[in-house]
């Protein structure tokens, strides 16, 4: 390759020199061939000097071309020498490479001779040993992790259960049958009442809630048993106050707007409750009815929050007992759903809820556990008993339920009235905040068997006529006395 380059450079130099000579030649030819008759008298001297200059110039160029040729020849010689050295180095490298390959082959043959194995056999053996080592290390790591997990299992389980119990035992805001709407100014009460009371009559007629406007400063009290209606009334009144226009037509328009918004809130609440309780696949109608429980309370305890809490408790107990956590969780979440429609459908809310569950695709085991949580039907499955226990735990834990003094006194009075209307009852005492009643009977009217039957009758009537958290113990006492006089 270097020889070709040198030859090309030399040829290029020769071509350049030839071109220079050709460029100068026309002047010389013209000067030599001009007719003598055309030359002036003084031309010989000038022509001689010009020819001499031309000759000197041509000689200088020939000398320059000669030097260039010598340099090219010397460079070509150097290139030839360099090429020869490179060829010799290439030969030496090939020889060394061949020696290296032969040495490697001899080394491999020697290793095969010493080990008694071929290269493929040695490779297979090495990979097998590496695989066994990795398997051993992984097994040792797994055993180590298992031992650490077993050591920490009890502690971690206790911590997790403690956190869960703490979260479930958190206090819930007790909602009552009364809502309070704050007014920006006290003179708004007159606008809410309207001319001759037309505005407040329109509000009460549409919402079905009592609007109590009294001396309470900057506040209107909304009173109603239905939590959904009370919430619609609150939203309607707040929208009217923010808008400023309060008249019957505007009240009706705002009422239907608030009702539509609340329906969306109810569906969202039901979906969120199902998500919080980790229950999937509920029918859309069941989700909507479940969301209505957000606006229903039982002894001050929010029914939707109570249902979610029961779902968590039932799932934990089912896992501990080896029962179906899915069935227990689902039944516990839906067990009070009948309360959302109890004003529309007659019957105990447990039975109403069971029928709703069956109509909307729930399994028989879920519906049965819902119906049995207040013993309306006899529990037939472990999950039904678990739902009963979860309901009792959620309702009976400290702080879960609260009731006003008036409600508390009314419940005790109702308990005493149920017991005293039976024949042979002398006195009735409600004890332990209404958790137990003791019935004193006239010994001559009832015998021992009659006292047993009376306790059962009173207990059944309490279950049918009253709603209460936990359970109520009925104790019938028949005292026999023998009296005589010593004279």
C-alpha cells in the first residue's frame, strides 16, 4: 500500500514539471520561428538577451525538477524499507500467535490428562458444582428468613392487632335527630320565615323537616327523624342563604338541586364504605341503600360507620376461627341495611335486609347471617354467630353509643311497662342502665314454672318492641314466705 502511494506521488511530480515546461514552450517556439524579415534593425541584441534569459530559466526549472525527483526517490526508498519492516513484524506476530495457540492447546491437553476429563465434561462439572452451591446458599437464606419470621411473628401480630383495635376503637361523632344551620346575621330569620310564613311553610312541606326558629342567636334548628331528609333540608337552606334569594319558587328549585346532589353523595358514601370494608362486587342498588345509612344513627352511633367496623371485626374473628372471612365481612357490612328502608317496608330490619340481599344477588349464607344477627332466625352457620358477636362488640364498646337523658329515661320506662302489663307482676326494677330488669311476682299467683314462662314472654316482647344495644337480662323473682305466730 505504501509503495502505491509513493509511486502516485512521483507520477504527480513528473506531471506537474511537464506542464510547467509546456506552458513556457510556446513563447520559445514563437521567438525561434518568427521571420527574419519582420525583425527590426535593433532586434538581434534584444533577442539574444531574451533567449539567454529563457535558457537560464529553463535550466533552473530542470534543476528544481531534478531535486524533486531525488527527494521522491529517497522517500520511495524509505517507504519500501518501512513496508519491509511491517511485513517482517506481521510475520513475527503470526508466529507468536501460532505459538500461543499451540501452547493453549498443550495446556488444555495437559489439564485433561491430569483431571481425566474432557473440556466439555469439566465445564459441565463446574456448572453443576456452581448450581449446587447457589442452591445451598439460597436454602440457607430461606431457612434464616423463616427463623427470623418465626421469632418476630408473635410480636408483629400483637402490634398489628393493637393498631387495628386502636383504630376500630376510635370515637365516632355522635349524630342526633337535630341539625343546626348557622346564619350570617340574625335578621335572616325573618327572610326564612317570609311574608305570613310562606317561605318556612314551603321549606317544611318540601323537606318534611321541622324548621325551628327561636331565640338561639344566628342559628336555625332542623328537627327530623329521617337523616336523609334532614340533610337535604340543611343543604337547601345553606344554598338559599348563600344565594340570597328566598322565595317559594327559588326554594323548590334549590330543594330538587340539593336532593340530586345528595343522591350522588349517598352513592359515593356507599362505594367508599364497600372500599373501606374491602367488599367487592356489591349490586348498585345495595351500594345506594348502604350509603343511606350514613344519615342514620342508632343510639348516637352512625350506622354506616358501625357497619364498616363490624365488617373488620367479623373478618378478624373469621380468620382466627378458620371460617369464611369473605362471607363474614360481607354479611357484617350489610347486616343493618334494612334500617335504611325500614320506614318503607314493614318487619324487623334484619329480615328486611336479608330479603334485600337475596333480591340483589347475595348468597344464601350472607343473607342468613344478616337475618340471624338479632336472632330473628336461629343461627345455622359459624359466620352468622360471628356477625352477631361483631355487632355486639361494636355496639357495646365504650364510647360507641350514647343517648340523651330523655331517651335513657324513656327506654327504662318502656322496659318497666312491658313487664308490668303481665298478670301476677308485683314490682319491676330496671338496673344496670337498662341492661337488666328484675320482675317481682306475687307468689300465690304464679308457680315456679309460670315464673320461667313469664321471663321468656317478657324477653320476646322486649325484642319485638324495643331497639337497644347489646342484650337485656330478664330476671323473674318468686319469693315464698312461711309465716306463723308464737302465742
